[in-house]
C-alpha cells in the first residue's frame, strides 16, 4: 500500500490550479466528487511561482491549495517543481541551461532544459525540495512525493565534459585503462591527458542519434549521463527523506525510454511510477509488456500509473480519441499488470500553450455532460467498489524475459550488422508470442533472482557483463530452461568483442559456434525447417533480418535453414547442460514459429495458459493472500468468450458467479476472484 491514508486504488491525476481562478476551483471540487477522484498531483511546474527570485520563497498559494484540496476530500501527490527552472535563474546563471548534441547553447524555454550537472541547478533544486518537505511533511493531504517530471535529456556542456572525466577517473583509475577498454589505437585516438577526452556529440564522434565511431566511449557517456541524472534526483530524494521519512517518493518513468537505465533507478524509488501513452495502433501486447517492465523494476512490486490520457494526446503525429470503453479497458489493463493507481494527465484541460488539446477529465466545455466525463465517473465508481481488494496483489509468472538498458545501448550503437535490428522489437516478438498463448511472463533485469523462474528468455543478449555467464549457467545446471538468439554473447561490458568465436562466453552453454552473421534485406527471407514435429511445431516457417551460420558443438539440431548457400545449417538447437537445457534461435522467426516454440517449452515445464481464449482476449492473474484474481480483457469490438475452467469465481465488478465459459463484452473487463 502506497499510503494507508487512502487504502484503495488511487484515482485522479495531474492538476494545475495555478492556471485557474477561485470559481473554477469550486467547480473542480464538485466535479471531482462526481468522478470519484481522490488524488491530485500538483506543483509539477510551479517553481517560478514558488520562487520569484533567488532569495524569495512564497508558499502561500500552495498552502491554500493543499488545505483546499484536503478539505474537499482530495489527497495530494506533491511534486517538487524542479522539471522547469524559472526564467530568472537562466538569465542570472546561464550555466543551468543545456547544451545540445549539436553543441548549441540553449536559452530559457520549454521544459527538461536544465543541465543536471550544473552545481547551481543542483543547489537550487535540492533547496526547494528541502523547503517543501519541511513545510508539508505533516500536512494531512500529503500521500506521496513526486520528484521532477519525466527526467530525460542529455547535456553536452563543458560542465558535463568535466564531470564525465571525473566519472571516468573513478571508474577506470588511469588513462591506460581507458585507452584499453575503448580500443583507442583504432583511428589514432590514444589519450595522454584527461582533458583530451571530449563528449561524444555531433562535434566529435556521434551523428544522427545512435551512430558513433567509438562504441566504448558512447556507451560510457550514456552510463555517465544515467548516473548524473540519478545523482541529481537523489539530492532531492535525500532532502525530502530528511524531513519526511515515512511518505513514499517517486518520479515518473517512461516505459522503454532509452536514455536512462531504470533498473538502476528502481533501487532509489520507493514506488515505481510511469506514464502510459499508447497510440491507437500500438499493439496491446506492447502496452502489456511496458507495464510488466515497470512492475519488474522492483521484482514484482506494484507500481503507480502516474499518467494516461482519458481521451487523446496532443503530441503524437495522429492524436486519436480513445474509443468508447477503451479508457476503462486500458485502465484495468494497467491494474491487471500491477498498477495500484489510475491517474490521468490531466484533470482539467489547459486553455493555452501546447497542452490545450491534450485530453482531460474536465473538457473545455467545463461541465460533466461529456462522454469522457461519464466514462471517467463510471470508472471512479467501480474503483470505489473495489476498495483495497486488489492492493499489493502480485503476479506469479514462471517465465522471465531479460531486458537490459546497457545491452540496448550497445546494440543500438553497434555499426552493423543491420539497420533493421531493434532490440526492443525483438524482445516484444518473444513477449507477444507468450501473450497470444495466454502465458504470463515477467520482464526482469540481470540482478533478478533467476531461481523464481522455470524458463528465462534473453533475445539478442549482445553484451555479456561480468558474472552473467556464470549466473545463467547456474540457472540451467539447476534445471532451468534458457533461450537466447542470434547476435548474443558477442561483446563484453566495454563493447569489445570476445575472441574465440561467437557466441563468446555462451558457447559452451549453448553447444554451438556461430561462424558468420548474414544480414538480409527487408524484402528477403529464409526458412526454418523443422527436423521433426515437436508438438504443433512442424514443417517450415519464415525468418528474416539476421541469420547466424552456426555449427553444432554437441547441441541437438532441431531445425535447419531452408535456402541460400547455408541451406541445411542449424537454425534452432538445444543443448543439455546439467539438469536443464539451453536453446539457441539463430535468426528472427515469424510469429507462428515463436508461438509454437515457446508454447512447447512452457508445456514441457508445466507452465499452462491461464485460459483458453480467442485472439483479442488478454488474460492476467494477480495473487494476494492465497486468493487469485483473474483479469479477462476484451480488446476487440465484439463480444468474445473464454474457457476459465470449472472453478467457480466471482466477478468483482458485478458480483456475478462465473465458471466454464465466460462471456466478455466488446472492450469489456472481468475481474474474477476465487475467494471462497
């Protein structure tokens, strides 16, 4: 439970009373009650109002809002405002604004424009967080702290360059080590003085996003920027904890955002929160995977859905409306995957600037007689009905899918073998195959306890960090099933190739040698031809993108390539290792192959689908105190049915008893409890 002041699924979202007047506040209070809203996130972008100059702090407006909201029955998730520094700060201390990747010095404007390596910015941010915590630590409205907002953006200033050199000294100790791990004899890049090292920007080593001449340098720069942003966050975190140790602190993450290593951040967030903004055409399995990643950051601990839109975004290329019922459906999808809050951006639409067309609970028309408000009010009523029933419930998946931000950086920074190789897409292919089979999977990091799982899948495990090989081998020796793919085991943590043949340190575990890697053009494909039938897996399947040309070194060959000069070479292998098995998929297969392959592996480990259901039904299960809660979500425009087995369950939303075949209406949701 995030805070026992509010023992239910929190309902509300971002609220900006500073943009409105007193009569509007009174109307907000009335409409919040109608919608069942009980939490407002405030003070996200109010720094300029709280601190009009360097020496003056004015909390009178915030005092009044905290008191008003509490009196009206609304609790507060209080933000620190540090996501947008005031204009006076940028004018007096230009160092607080960023330098971009092209070397251009930013002026005041926008948001996320602060240089988090600036001592001035850090000092002011820490001071403000401390003053807020000291002032509101005992306020009865306070239920959570929200530091900054969607922390992001790299800085390329001289301040950051100097800080990067200090970071390198701490990490490597000497220039000799730096030169070795970056392989600087390539292109005559040997460094003889620390000050010769410059940031990898478009003025030096990088261009067009993730293209770089020196992967080791660019990889370390991303590690450094992650650490710098985290240090800045921790200044605020520790300042708040000093005054207010018992209220949970978070900052809103952004799913698969590439710039920060959220597994490292998770250790310093009391509760994970994130902002979910799928487009109309985003695969629902990708949204599910994103929720599971956020839940996986803290080993299955429930998270906060900090932001979603009740209707539409304003910043995507095509800002489609959520169709009737979809807001409710996607809200329950978040709850099914581990959310203990349902919060929106925003509660009332802004009248001006770039977010005036971003959806809100209260639209510009200003009254409750809108489709969006009716839907949000109905969801609010249901969340009141659920009470604390689902709080702290967790999943019990036996399949783990490894995801690693540093591995992603290394894959994306790689010069070759294919511009089509997208680490997140390849992860999603495996997740989606399980999703379509109604088999649950956790998204896990390298530090997770592998023994909780029967099957661990690690697509495109390009980078092997120290100790990872040993951890995987121990898992398989103890009886686990491990799956990895092409372009795995290639480099170490510094993006230096492990010599002696691909897949490097995994070669003995997998019982194969990958001699070459063929990159296929987008219109090209090959075939996976099964040696013999395996469950429903038989015949041939399409594959594309990359094809490893592998030789068995003891592994059983389960399938071979069907064409090209490497026709007949292994493409799918299984190697017995201790009590378990390690599988290698040497290419990027089609969806039909992956569903059959992963379905077979899970069946062998007695990992069964939650339900028997047609495509379009999502099934998820959370468990609490021995009671299971089965969520069935219909992502289609028509009624569908699922076979839930003979056990009678109770639908928490209707009270109906359900067993056998359960009918789920279009965009409908069932939450079935087996509590006796």
